[in-house]
């Protein structure tokens, strides 16, 4: 059964349902390609098994490197992909008793001038879908080493 979670972001409550495994694999693959090297900048100095605590003690240089890496890796196509994919599985309480699906057309008006809120919603949608995966990585001390 697909789990639904909700979260208050700004003045709106967002409802996100997990993707099915097929769409989830596609989204996870794309997310790891974009964020993997970014997270590597943040946890590069962490001791094994301390990846989660390293995120809490991010140095200015590590954050700067991570943001530079993200700016080079993320594309408009990536953002559109995640907004469209997660939008199909998200609804928002508009305060009038309605919960419209967050289609790209709806997002166009809803997030106008609220890009911070949009990024928080995307992060929440990723958490709903991939917290198990990232939890396993944190418990094992980081990303698996590449095969040589």
C-alpha cells in the first residue's frame, strides 16, 4: 500500500503519496545522480558511520562546495521532472476545503514567488519516497564504494 504523509510548509498543508516502485526507481536514479556528488562534498570529512551527524556540522567550505556542485549538476529539466513526477502524487489543502492535485499548471500559480516553499515541498516529497534508502546509507556510513 502506498503511504501518504502530510506536512505544513508555509501556510499550506501538503499531502504526498509515495510513488509506485517503477516511477520511484526512475526518480531515485535521477536524484542520486544530481545529489550524490553534492552530499559527498558535505560528508567528505566525516568518519565512517557519521554521515548523518556530519550534515549537522557542515562547514562553510563544505556547504560552498556542495552548492557549487549542485548548481553545476541540477538542470531545468531535472526540476521540471521532479515537479511533474511528485506533483502527480501530491495535493495541497488550499484552505477552502479543497485538495487539488499539484499539476504543473497548478504549481505555476501556486509557487509563483514562493520558490523556497517549492523546494521545501520537493524535499518533503523526496523524504516521503526515499527516506528508507537514505536511512540505509546513513546506517552503513555513506554511499557504497564504486566498483573498480
